[in-house]
């Protein structure tokens, strides 16, 4: 009667969260402080943090570094820049930009690397971040601030980041599944294959390349003469399984296929990971798409949708059936 999906995403998140706590969140901050001279941290806080802000935190038994970064801490553990970014509510996309001037510091959060040039500018970065921290503390209010609330704020920013990462992984997995389905179809004609590229020879003796590409996701081209290709098929794979977002994904596919058509591709296909998609609606939202397919049908390797996919791959690549 009820079809409740498995909570796979939350299971994955629980494992990732445990790892992130040790790298970026309050656990990582506490572990870093243990290895430093607390009196030196206090001196740095006095230099970088407004006295009223320190007094507000102290009145709740909270140390200043819970909200305010200082060069001493970020030098000892560059990844902590991620903690303060999450605490202040900035996504990676809006924080690490040329507009903020912080883009070159991203290696601190991602790889734990602090270059000599970035170390020289770390004091100015900490002063700028402290300004944001002071505004956040004032906005929270002295009565509401607590260590638990600050932890909650970092998690509120982290949630969409984790979900976005999961969606990227899901999308990549969908592309691989479609690539594998094509590989199975053309296998008798394969001359050479790697993880992201298949070379086949068609019935005319011409070389056909099936490759991963940045946009669209999979391209199939026939070599007419040396380094001169005929663009056969552009495949855009939308691996997300969230039905509520299918309209956005179809719109993204349309943009990709418009570029593919302009580049000369004969056929543009969109493969989705939502079984109950309204095909009439999809055709209206992506008129450039010649054919729509479902990942589940391609994986199962049966049914009219798969047979159509298989027949068209064979026909357009020119291999023997």
C-alpha cells in the first residue's frame, strides 16, 4: 500500500558526517586547540576579535575561537577555514570566488594546504572573517548563543553541500550505466576500450569513437578522414531520481542539446533516471531532444525502449547487427 524509499542518502550522510566532524567541525577545532598554547590563542583573539564579542561569548562559557578565526589556528590546521565558512552560512560556490577574494584559499579547506603567499595574507583574511562573525553573533543575540547552536548552524550549511555532492555522484553513476549499455551493444565491433573511451570499427571500415564528454555527457563520432569527424549522437544523462526536480533536469538537457545541435550532432538523446516521466511533457520542455530513454530500461536490456535504443546505436554507428 505504501512505497517508502530506502533512506540510502541518510545512511551515506551519517558516514560522511563522522568523517567531516574530524576534519572541519567543532571536533576538528577542539583537536587542533589541544596541540597549541592556549595563551597564544588568547593573545591572537585579543588582537583580532572585538572585545564586546569576546565578552558575550565568555558570559556563556564559550571560547572566542568557536566563532572567530585567528592565523595561529588556521596555520596549525588549514582545513578549519571550512569550519568558519560553514558556520557563517556560506556555500563553497559563493565563498570561494574572485568577488570575495577568497578563491585562492580553497586549497586550505580542500587539501589542508597553506601556501606561503596565502600565509602572508592570512591575517587580513581573519580580520575580514571576524567582521562576519561579529555580525552573526549580534544577529543571534547574547541570550541565544550556545555551542550547540553554533554546531547546528554549521550542519545547516553542510546539508545542502552533502546533498549536492550526492547528486553529482548519482549523476556520474548514471552516465557510467548508459556508457556500459552502449558498450554492450557495440562489443562485437570494439577495437579498443578504456574506462572512458571506446573505439569501434563499423561495416564501412571507419573508426567510430564513443567517449565521455563534459557537455553533453557521452558523444559518438565517426572518423571520415584523418582527424575529420562526423558527429553522430550526443547523449545527455540526468541521473537524479528525484521526480520533483525532473523539469529542471530536462531544461538542463535542452541547453546541452542546443549546443550539440550547433556543433553538428545528428541525434540528441536524453536519458533520465525517473521511470514515471511524462514523455509528452518532456518533449515540450526539450524539443531539441530526438529520443528520450529511461536508465532502468537500458539496464534491464529488454522491452521496446531498450530495443529502440539498441537499434539506433547500431544503425547510426554503422556496425553489423
